[in-house]
């Protein structure tokens, strides 16, 4: 079970300032633990400590950063079950998904440990004309400076890892605000980081209410803000961020296309679609929300997907048989139920699921959803998927692009030409061929376009954002 209380971490040190933040068990609704909350003064001290840490971090060599990350990998493995249970309780994530996220946490830190000693530069040939004869250029990457991180509730371990691990590898100090609904995993991460010899001030992990955390966005001592969360919040933060670099990993309403040549593979396709749409109660920004099926396969796939959707077990996330647990809150469940009801009133049909009880939202499949409804246009962020047929592949591509979002898309096809056309035409950050858009490996470039955000995560790509190029020009003779 969880500890009775958890401190926050300010300049590498645990501070039991208070127990103001109640963290609930998302299935039972009961208070599971209490966590220290940071006020504006604590956040200000953390930022100052991060600034003061820069000289020591510049002198902290790559092999030592690698050792810190390797220590984290070792301790995460030792505390695997504890981390998985904490995630299951605070996020309501089914235990099998929780264990999977701990595995990805470990993967992300492993990749960062490898990348910490690969932050190389380059030689630039400057002799492009007679006036530059004898001049040589050299480029290296240097830490950008103190970074502000704001992480979301839905992957509170791995999406936090995608900020923290690259920062350690790059040698930048950071102040992290974990999601108030799911802060425990990040605080356990802080406990493990505090065991290392990172210079004082290299990290602070401070749960704080959104309305009291403006310094994470506005303070000019930060040189980068990395935010993962809702589009509405993310774009508003960008407006307030001033001169600092901003990385936004925001929402989506991801689509999967099932091409007409998939008739012999429907069982596999249905398994992947059901996983992509309904794992961790659909609370993933690359969860499958729209399913476009070639008309020749529509009826057969529809029948199989309805049966699969109805077979998914909903219940206590601590039970290993459970596939669909609670949504993060009853208010989020009500919001999605309202969108679903409005879609039905506009002519949609629920073909599987549709029952809602508090935060428990049954895996739900609809068809005939109008494209001007919230359920179709916005990010559902819950266990709801929409089925629709198409006649021509190019029309399906156009439908996928008819969205304010552009994070990832999935395409099931045996046609190399169709795969490349999708890669060329889809206005998204990533195209996944023969799997769902929910697929992610932690070293790949990950991010979106349009309302889905700015920049890319994936450890090496995050390191590039957290460092700047510095040029040296040397004249051979003078």
C-alpha cells in the first residue's frame, strides 16, 4: 500500500512541509495518502536553487550523469511492485497496464543513460569561399539552463520520465510539477534521485495547485517549459511563457484506417483496435478514437469488434482480470457521457457499452456519429471509439486529416504504396503501419502538429531541446 504521507523534494531534499494534498484511490474514492504541497515561496526557492546548480552541473561529467540514471534503473527494478501498485491506486490504472508503465519507465531511463555519453558535436567546413580559407568551425551542445516541467495524470511515471531522464542526461537542472491527482510516482522518483550525487539544486519535485503554480510558466529564470496535458491549458501557458522555449505535448483524437486488403487479418486488427481504444480507460492522447474501415470489410469487422468490446472486463484495477478501470474522476466521466448523449441525440447509435456509473465508464463503441459533434471533433479521453466506413483510401486519408489534432495515426494495410501515401499525406507527427496509433517506443520521436503540440519527445530528441548549439570558429593562422 501507499505510505501514509509523502514529502516534496526541494533542491534534492525531502521536505515534509504539510499534508495538504489528498490523493484518492480512484476506484474506491477513498483517501489513499496525503502529500506535501508547495506554495509560491517554495517554488521560488526551487528555481533559485536550479539557477545556482548550473556551474556544478556544467562540471558534472557525462559518465556521472550516466551513473545517476543507471542507479535509477536499478532502484526502479527493485521497487517495481511498489511503483506499479502506487500507479494502480492513484491513477486507477489496471494493474497489468501499471506494470507495463513501470517497464517503460525503466526503458526510458535506460535509453537516457546510453544517450548521456553520446551528446556529441560536429566539425563544420567553413572554407566555402576564398575569404574563409584557414577557418575551421566546431559545434558542441551545452545545457540550455533551468527547465520547468509540468506532467499529466494519465502516465504519471513514464511521461514524467520523458522529461526527467533527458534532463539528467543533458545536465540541466529542473523543477517538476507532477499532476495533483497522481503525484506519488514522481515523488518516489524524487526519493530515488535523492540517493544520488546530483549537485544540490539539480532537481525539485513540487506538487502544487494549478492556480498557484504560475511561476512554472512565467518565471524568466527558466529557459524551457515542457508541458504535457490538455490543448486548452497548453496553448494558454505558451502565451504566458515569455522568451523561454516551449515544448507542448497535447491532445489528439487519433484515427486508425483498416484497408480493404485486411480481410484475412481481422482477428489481429480487432485485438489491436480494442487495445488501442480502451486500454487504461481510453485516457491516452494517442488512444484510438476514430476507426475507419473499408466498406468491403465493415460488417465483418463491426461484428468482431462489438463482440470484443463487450468481452472486456470492467472493475477493480487491482484485479489482474480487469481491462477497463475507472476514469480519473467522476466529473470526467460525466463530461464524456454528455458528449456521448449529444451524439446519440444527433443520430449516432451505441452498438456496444454505453453504461456509466460514477467514474466507471463502460468500453463503448458507436457508429453514425456526426462529424460536427464534440465526440467526433474533440478529444474524448475516455473509453469511447467511433466506427465509420469508407470506400476509397484517399477519402479515408482526408477524413483523418479533417481534425484540429495531428498526433499519430494507424494504418492497417498490405499495400506498400498505401503505406507511403499515408506517410506522405497524413498531417500527423507519426504514422504507424499495421498497428494502432497508440503504439509508442520510448526512444522514437514522439509529438504532434496542429493542436496536438510543438516539439518532440523521445529521449534523444528531448535532449536536443534541452541543449543549445555553441559554435567555435578557429583561424588556422593569423
